[in-house]
C-alpha cells in the first residue's frame, strides 16, 4: 500500500528515521558507558518501547501510572516513575507496580514520602527512590545544594530506600538555536555536580545520577557524574527540536499527512488537519523561533498560521505552487502531543505503508477493577466477545516468566527486530526481543484500558470470517482499535477497508 492511498489526515511514522534516531542515541549512550532509560510518554506505544529496549535501553522512565503498569505487565523490570504521588489510589497502584518490577520513584517533598512509606510498610516492601533536584526548570525538585539535607530528612522513612538523584532540564526548550544549547547543558551539569557533592557531604553515595532531555543529551552524555539518561522526544523529533537546533528536517520521523481542501484567499489555504492532529503546542517555554503550528515539508513559503479543531490555516508568503487537492506533510511542533491524539501511527518506509503501530498506552488513568464492569464495558456491549478474568491470569503468568531487562542483559548491539510479514501472532516484540503470542495483542487494545487483559482475543481469532472477510473486521475496527495482528492475514485490502470505514465514521486515524 502506498502513502498516496492513505486517507487524510493521518499520523505518519517514518520507520527508517525512527530506527536511526533510536540507534543514534543508544549508540552515543553506550559509547560513554551510560544507561539509556527513555521517557515513554513521547510515544506511549509498547511496540516502540520494544524497539528501544532491543537497541539497548536498560529501563524506562514513565510519565503516567498507565505507562508504568503497561510496561510492568509487558515484563519490563527496570522502571522509574517520573513524578511524586501521594493520593491513596495512586499510591496503591505504585505499590502494586513495585511488586512486579524494580520500581524507582522520585521524591521532592516530605508529604508524599510519608504516605508512600506507610503504604510500603503495610505491603511489607521497601520502595526505592531518587531525590528530584531543580536544575533550572523550576518545576519539581529541591535546590541542588540542599540535596544532602533533604536526604537526611528522608532517612527517617524506613520503608523507603535512597538510590540517588534525578532531574530534567526542561527549560532548555527556551533555546532558540543550537548556539544556546551549551549554556543549558552547563547548567544541568553544574546542578548535578552541586547536588552530588551535597549528598556526599551528608554521607549519601548516589548510585543513580539521572537526568535527560533530547536537546541537552549530546552536550551532557559524556559527563562524568551522570550515569542514566532519560531523553524522550528523540525518537520522533519535531518542529520544536528544529527550533532549538537539535534536529534537522530529515531527523523528524513523525509527520501529519493532510490534504489541501480550500483556497479562499490569495494568501490562504485550508487543510484537513487541525488542532486535533497537530496540537496547539507552541513550546512550553516561549521559544521565539517557533512560527505557527508546524513545518510544512517542502513549502518554506507556508506557515501553519492557525488551527481550529479539524482545519489548519496555511498562510502563504509570496508565490507558492500549492493548490487545492494537494497532499502535504507537516512536522508538528510537539510530536509527543500529536502522538497522544491518535490511536495508531501509520508506519511507513519511503512511500510504502509498512504497518500500523498502536498507541496503546495513551489515555488518562485506568479504571479501577470495580468500575470496569459497572461503567465501562456495558457501553461496549455491542461487541460479541466475552469478557472474562482469563486475561488477568495470562498476564500474571507472563510477568512471572518474563526475563528481567537488567542492564547486564541488555543488547547494546543496536539491532532492531524486523517487522516480519504478517503472521497470525502479534508482531510486538517482548523486552527480550522475543515475540509474544498471547498477551501482546491484548495490550494493543488501546481504548480498553483495564479491560485489555480481560478481552479474549482468542475468541475474536476463532471467528473464521474475521481473518478472511474484510467486512466483519472493518465493522469491528470501527468499534474498537483492534490489534493489527488480527487484520494481518488479509493485508492491505483489509487495512484499506478498515480505514474507509473509520473515515466514514469521522475518525482521525486515517
Ligand atoms: C521528567 C522528564 N524527564 C525526561 C523527559 C524527556 O525530555 P525530552 O522529551 O526533551 O527528551 C521529560 C519530558 O517532558 C520529562 O518530563
């Protein structure tokens, strides 16, 4: 299937560029003997996490509890949760996760650790944590010079275990060019050095010294103190990375495919990708190099000047050969935001569609178990599949048998599991590079957060016509973001039929 056959708007993912970005950062970290624990929130996809692990990622930093639970369920062992948590439900989820993986929390105050300590004691476990230091973002974190004193205060929590320090120099996104980056790298290094010295003076030896952002990665990866890095956006890159001088257009893997649908004025065109594809993000830190809402590839004369929900306003400066009916590709300002607005990436190599990649960990919070059946599932009652507790059992046994992805067992060779031609089983590689057969398709049901483990995909597979007849899957697909493996055997024809159906329903996937 060609890209020219994909319905617009669509979120495209250039797999060659993606793999190059993943390899490049993995190789640089490995060359300096450093561990890469990428921030998962960028892509929220188990399939892409598996690629990062296969390329050498030793662990993951999770931005949501959903991400943490999904990775723990998938068998990843070394996981860090980026932010403190204190409310009882979130703490209960953290305790559950800590029983499944080698979880490291982050702490920057005394309230959250008091709650976490109590919960850990009750559960009979010790929770590991790093102290967050403020390297200039002024969001979370204690001042670097107070890290030692803060560690002393935390020492009273006997069910918590100090492991080191963490930070994120997110204020680097105010940089308007590559020339400005070294200043932020220097600030990051200085903050870390001050914090390490403060901890050592207080009698604490930080085993983990972790930081990371895509723009400061290159400038700090050789630093002697930092040993663990958390870049996130590097897999995609985007227009904000172009503006900070971190990436070139040819490094941007995620683009929005759109059609020009109207030309109401000499200098104005309208396209069918709006805020619900591109996002309204213009950078959190006021970067003056960012113009509009994305970069239209091959059209420097065009600015994405405004967005309504489903429509983009393209302003032309001077002459342009753009016309109604053209298909354009737009690099979004913030690829992480665009990723969070789609259920699937359309993975492609050049002009060829390769396969769909589920964004299976987005959403905002799992329902608790009781809610699943009471509130959520009846709305999906049109589906004939039975919901049972079997997925839960299968999940537990998958975790029990998963090989830990400890740093020593990590493959730093940078090779990627190839997306094979279609087979009946899932193509989502496991953390160890093997392919799951039973639980991975369940994880691909992005819109069924908690129910994912309960849906008997085998039930769907056992319907003979599902894999032979494009009509039935298309119907199912219109109701649910079903795992692509279900559609594999019928290949392109099936995907087209599904996309047509979804398009008819006004969905944004294709
Ligand atoms: C705590 C934390 N660490 C790491 C990252 C990754 O940063 P980047 O996407 O710039 O690589 C983020 C991104 O928001 C973050 O919040």
